[in-house]
C-alpha cells in the first residue's frame, strides 16, 4: 500500500500466500512477473500500468474492478510475455476488472487491419466494436452543424479512441458528411460492413479493417480527406488471451483469410505451426503506401533466410518498409490457406520481445489484388 518506486526493475510477486496490490492513484511497473506457487493469488485492487512487459508465469490473478493497462506509445508497446498461466487462472470482477491493451496509432489518415487480443468465448461476455475502439455505445454526429456538441458530449480523453462511420448513430456509427463505411470485415472474397458496431463483438471476427483519422476529442469535424490526421491510442479491453490458439478451431480453412494476432505481444509468424497447404507467407496492410486513395496498400511478405521479403504493393505505388520479422500486437494479417486447405496454431513460444518499429510508428516526411480494390477511402 502507498507509493512504490520501481526504477525500471522487474517486480516479482511470488510465494504461496495470497497478496493484495493497492497503491495511491494506481501503480506503474516497467516489468512485472506473477510467479506464485500452487494456488497463491494476487488480487489487483488498484489500476496498474505496464510499460514494458508482464509475465504471467504461475499462480492465480484477480482483477478486483481494476484494470491492467498494457501501454503503447510512439516509441514502444508493452506486452504480455510468454505465459504458463491459463485463462481460467484469472478472475475478472464486474466493471473495470479487465486488461486494457493499448495500440498507438500515429497521425496518418489510413485504413488499419486490426485485431483485439482477447478471449472470444461469448459465454464470458462480449466486448463490442464500439466499446473497443470508440469507447462508447452509441455514435455521435461529426458533421459541420453538430461536431462541436458531439465533442462536448463525449467523455473520452484527448488522444484516445477513434470515429467509426458507415451507419446510424443508433447502431453505434458516427455521422460524417458522406457516411462512407469506416469499418469492414472480410468474407469469401468481399469486404463487408457490419450492420452495427455497438452490438457486434470485436472478437467475432479475426480482424477488422478500420479507417483511422485520429482521436475523437481533438480531430474535430469530419470533413475531407485533405484534413490533417491526429495521433490516437486505441485501448480495447477484455479478458486477455493466453495459451495456444488454432485457426480454425477444428478442420481446415481454404483460400485467403484474415488472421488476427491472438496475443498482446508481437509474434513470429515463422515459428507459428502451419499445416496443409499454408506457406510461410502472409500479407499485411501497409498504411504508408499510396493506394488508390492514398490510404495504404497490401504487401505480401515471403520468408527468405532470416527475414521476410516484401513484395511490391499489390495495389497502388510506393516501397514498403513494413516490419518484415514480426506481427505486431493489435494487428491482423491475411493468409492464403490454399485450395486444399490447412491450419495455423499460435503458441505462447511464438511471442517475441522485440518491439516492431514501423507498422504503428511515425515515419519521416491476382485474387487478393482484386479483393483489395474493394477497400475504399473515407472522408
């Protein structure tokens, strides 16, 4: 209890007895490890922020209406390290008893292929797209006549969350002059818009193509594509995913599919278990490329030696510098499972401690190609 100065050191919670973590106005840890023996439990009774990594090695954890935030900034993104604990070893109480997994997004008006690293089991309760990326349950009007009142009514802090357009405010969408769709999911060769975002679980799909202009508070009126973007940090919350994840759960998939990074950590696709006709190749959306509307383009990464080689953009122009080693936390990719089908299995050992440096960082001043041309810009 009180104020604890951790000086960027690893703080271990061990032993067989139960413990309660309380602090004055929350506690920040650079490195934190839960390594209790047997059924020893740590109860989190104040909000905790992790700036580098948290290791869930052994024991039990309770989030007592308080959250653990995995912090993401312009310079680095924290992670949940290789863990031996099971999802069942963590107890979540009501309210704010969740993991908040942040994803920093630089000021670049573009589409982003994103995922949320949470347990998708609907029996534990779902977290909607609106709650994840808008941090509210109904949309607001950001047209010229209404944007000032909407900003005033929104309780979000500056620098967080984003707008999602493409439907009615009752269905969770924000209003813009054109109301072009700001979110899509992939289905059998086509990018579709969900009917609502406040009743659709963010984990109902492996990943979502989300159009990000900036944060909800300081971006202001949604006008035209030449308006400058703002920095934002997305912070979806839920029950963290731990353990192996097979895609699909049973059987095989065929053709191109969106695959989300299941973990709050970068992962190495090279070590992910692949069966059937799945190659050591995946496709990413690079938001810095000049697609048909200047909002990014797809690039295929193919393993060659110790790295993945980047293809030329599948649409548009430019030279990609997207990370060619690891899939970042909060990202989704596309994988071709082939005509005969196959599967992927992510394991905790596939996590990587190195922070990616380009996919979500500021920068200095075929079938798949046909499918991707249906991803449009927005205003």
